C-alpha cells in the first residue's frame, strides 16, 4: 500500500525530468541573417558585340545600421539611356563588421539568388538576364537592357536576394520570377532603386 501511495510522486518526478530535458535539448532559435549596410550597383555600357564602352558608373543604397534594420536607407538613383545594354554588378557589404558579403554569396552560390521584379521588368521597360562568370544563376552579374521606347522616363528596379531556396523549382531560373517566394527560402535583401531613363 505504501508503494502505491509513492507511485504518483515517482511519476510526477519522472514527468518533470522529462519536461526539463526536452526544454534543454531544444535549440535556441538563432537569427543567422547577415547585416547588410551597403548595396552598390555598378553599370558598364556594352556595345552590340558585348564589348565595354564608356566609363562605368554606380548607384548605392546604404544605411549604417543595416538596410533591413535601420531607418529608411539612402538610395541613389540609377540613370540609364534608352536602347542601351549594360553589364550590372552587385556588391553587398557590411560596413559594421568590415565584411564583404559578396564573397559569402559567391561561396554559397548554391544557396543564394537575386531576383529582379516589379513594374519595370513586368512592363519590359527593363530586361535582365543572369550573366555570372561562373555560369551559376546568382545574379551578382547580369545583363540589363533598356527599352528604346519605354513609354516613361521614370521607373523602379526592385532587387530581392533569396537564401536557401530551391533553385530547381520551376520558374526559378527566370531572374524576373514574380512569385519567387514559391521556391522557398528566406529574403536576405529587398530593396528598390529609382530609375531615370534618359534619351
């Protein structure tokens, strides 16, 4: 009889230990997202044969606290010309830690990909194609085309960097994939540059 009376106490002790061990075994969620303070787009005009012509120019978005964390970042305007083609390179940095995140994106190319979406691409005001030297679809280097008759002098270019996506997902090979979220993963960067198109 005494043993039966002690049984609930033993059961309670075992259950309490079980809950404690479950709590200690569960990993604490970590936020592994990189802090991005600067995104630089560098443009090089190309001729009909794909040769570089003219002087490269750039536009930059920056926030000293982190583009995704701080206040509204400072974003420079991209100025391009009608009917021209440009090689566009993206550089991503964390000035807080002195890190070149571009290198990390290259090292983890199978896990990262840029998408270029929004009205400028949906309306064919701008066209874009992946042109990474490695042949992988990353988007650090692209070929950007400007319509010869865009119908407007002002537009926007939204750039999204996805991490840990399924690159084999149908449609994900398209840099303008409008429903890129369907390929899974998380967004590391989502920023929109104003674009002015000159004659």
